[in-house]
């Protein structure tokens, strides 16, 4: 959340370690706070400063971005970092799940504008075709893209996790379980499973 005076990140308690890693990367020595909402605890990292707020604004982290989010352009995210950006977005608003019938599905929830561009980026980089549909369970102006064929899921996840050293452990572990279930060869070049 960018409020014009700084930014704030809240995550689930089980994802606290990624905030700790992020703190290290930005060399922030402040403490994580804990927010409580409806008896749930959320680790929070808040960094204040007009410059950082303006810089994030230029990169697309604007106030109420969930309503106006568009896919970043190449000036905001260079093409060599696009898979890392998508992995970060997937960590926040993506899902890899297995139904009670044993069927896997991969999906991402965002604004329709964002998802339209994301579909093209995924197709261009992996050859995976996605379906997009309206999904009010995310947000009233949101849509969801999804794909369920194991080959598509594998190509997409391999692409976003290749060379990664920062990712949510719980989502990465789902990827590992998916690969193990289908006896698929894991990607190379991962140095950490955070």
C-alpha cells in the first residue's frame, strides 16, 4: 500500500519470512510490526519517505492500485526481470491448487487490463494459453486467468521459478509437490527456497 508518505506491506503470518528477507535486501533496520484484524495476526513492514513513495508511484504502486492496476511497461520492469515480477505477483495473487478429485489448477487474479497483458506475456514466454473469466470473489473489477493441464502448469511455474532466490516457501512447496506427483524434472539454478 502506497499512501503518498511511504509504503506498507502486510502478509499472512506464515509468510513473515519473506518480509524479513525483503528488509535485508532494502537494508531496512526498522522492526516488523504486527497488525491484528478479526483475531488474525499480520506481519507488517512500513517504510516512510516521500522519495520512496514517489519512486514506487512511478513504477505503478499507486494509491488504490487494486482498482486501476495495469501491467507494467518495459521502463518499469525490464524484460529480463519479467518472470521475477510475475513470480512476485503470483506469490501475492496467484494460486496453485489441487481439487478433491486430484485435478491441479493454476490461476492469477487481477484487473482485466492487467490479466489481458499477462496472458500475452505468458503465451510469448512459455507457449501456454490461458483462459480469462470474470471473478467477483477476488474483487468486483477483477478477472481470473487459469489453466489446468499439467504441461501448461509445469511450463509456467518452471518459467517463473527459474533462477529465483526469493519466493514464498508455501507456494514453492506446492510447485515441488506438483512436480513430484507427476515425476517431473525440477528446474535448475534455484539457490534458496524462501
